[in-house]
C-alpha cells in the first residue's frame, strides 16, 4: 500500500500522532482520527492482551459511525505500534489480532521482522518503521518496510541525535518511499518545513500529551506547558535506549539529572505477565520532545489540530507572498 496516497484524502494535514506509552489510549486516538490526523497507540498499552482486540473493534465501530453521521468531515484511520523486541512476549499474539482486524498501518519499533511485514502485506496493509540512523533505515527497507519514520534530534521519548536536514536528505539518496519526520514538531509551520525538506508526513507526539483527552496526569500536562527546550534532557538510564525526558520530572522523582546511573540496551524489557503492574521506568519519568516552548495551554485534540491546520496554511501563505 502507498501510505502517502492512502492518507492524502483521509487527513486534513499530513500528520501522524505518535504512539505514546501509557498516554495514547482510545480516547486520545479516536479524537485524533475524528479531528483529521492519523491516531496511533502502542499495542502494549492495551493490558491485559485481550483488551487489544476489544479496543480495535470498538474504535473501528466508533469511527465508522462518526463518519456516517458526519459525511462532510475528514476522518482519518488509526495505526498500531508494535515493539519488536525479544522481551515483548506479546508480539505474536498482538500481530494476530492486528491481522484479524486488518489494521491498515502498523508502526514497528526497534526491528521490522519479516513475519510482521509479511503478515501486514497479506491483507494489503503497510508497515512503517522508526529509525534514528542510516544503518537502521537500510535494514528496515531490506526487511520490507513500506515507509520510514526518521526520529531526529529533539524528538520525545526514544530519539536519535541527527539533524533532520542531514538525515532526510541522506535517506532520500537511496529511498523514494514514504518518509515520516519526527523531532520537535509542534507547530503547523514545522509540518510544512518537514515537507519542504523531503518528508511526506510529520510525526507529532508531545503536542498531544498536553491535551484534554490524553491519558496523562494533570501534573505531566502542566509540566509540558510550563517548560521549554532547555528543560529537556537526553539519557538512556530509564529504558536502556537514549531518549528525551522532562528534567523537572527526573528531579521530582528524587534523581540527580547530572548523576544518573548507567543503563544500556540490554536493560530493555517490554515483557508482560506476573508483576506486570509494577512501575515501569516510562511511568515514573515523563518523556517529552524539545518542541514545547510554543505550548501554553491544554486544549482539546480538536482545538490542537485546528491550530496546526491554521498554522500550516498561514505558513504556506507566508511563503507564497514572500518576495523572492
């Protein structure tokens, strides 16, 4: 499936709402889709695993009913994120559920295994894989991924350190398929900038944490609104993979941001089972991208998307009217 063509008439603005651990629950994802952008959620947010099928069934029905009752509105599809790591003992089950329901877009993280790609292609779906460097990008393409999410410097949660100017152009040297760009995008003008660089869509996460429908604490939302780029720190301590986090949340957890314990990829654990309810690192420490300095309130998702669309159109008009 050509993701770009598929989404062209199904979105108001070329944006995918990033899947957010513990934050992207059905209320948020449905609001994103109804507002005209692709909503997504990690399969692991649906706990216990039986909830995944229930969520997907409910969301498909609600979006279908909403579209039928509002034929003039653009209602976007949703995507499901799969963490392809050996510690994720739910992957096979969760993929079976997604295949059964023919989820149109599967977002893969860490790897894009052949069985996942083949399973999604069996019903005409698409796999887009998130990467932080060229080596990972080429490997994902070799494994059959249909598109790439380039997670650049400043992205929330697990993120790379490369400039989007560098990574997009380098990937375009060998890949002409769909590119979704991530990293500090929280304004409509930044979405247009992503397209100007050579990306097809923008990947936005942090903007939607600070919305009314997000499954995040009021303290988390308020901290995003009250912070700026200088309050973001980059560390592998919390999950074993480098990511961006709100420094005030680290301090609030009783840790010294300048003296954190060492951790590496071998400490990653996405498993579920006995003890599943114990606190996970990503629940204790709040992830955030750098693009928060322009966020000053906690709107509804509809209001946030309306603002993005308005800013996007204003940016296009500005460039059109700007003297050469």
